[in-house]
C-alpha cells in the first residue's frame, strides 16, 4: 500500500487560504471596510500562491477558481446590501432631523394677546 506524502507547503497554503477566506468573511460581516479591503488583497495573494503550487493536471479539476468566484461574489453582494441599508438608514435620519427641526421651530413660537 502506498504511503501518502504530506506536502507541508501545500498544507500551509491550504490552511492560509482557509484563514484568508474566514478573515474576509468576518470583515465583510462586521462592515469593516478597511479590514475588508486588506483581507481581499490578502485572499487574492493566497489564492494566487496556492494556484501556482498546483501541478498543471490538478488545476483542471481544482475547485479553487469556483470557490474564489463564489466568495468574491458573496462579498460584493453583502457589501451592496450593506450600502443600501446604510443609505436607507441615512434617509430615515434625515427625515427625523427635518421633523424634529420643524417641531422645535413651531414649539418656540408663542403669540401673546
């Protein structure tokens, strides 16, 4: 029976890819744009490194491109949703500010007769 050979570089890159993926997801969920930007660059670098270590015959069957597209599409979609939510919340705050300002100016008028 053939013994499986462990590839420490491949294992490190695989673990690095998973860690970079988790970090990107966490930054996007936390709405931490600075961390998300840094995380996406790190993720892309790790994906590139992992891809370059794969032998040509393994690249054809690799799930790396599909997983990377899926994660980046998810991050984009989440970012768009968060942006829309922030825009909606800003609109509500503007309306509340106008309402509060109008109510305050009416409350300040007094007519003495």
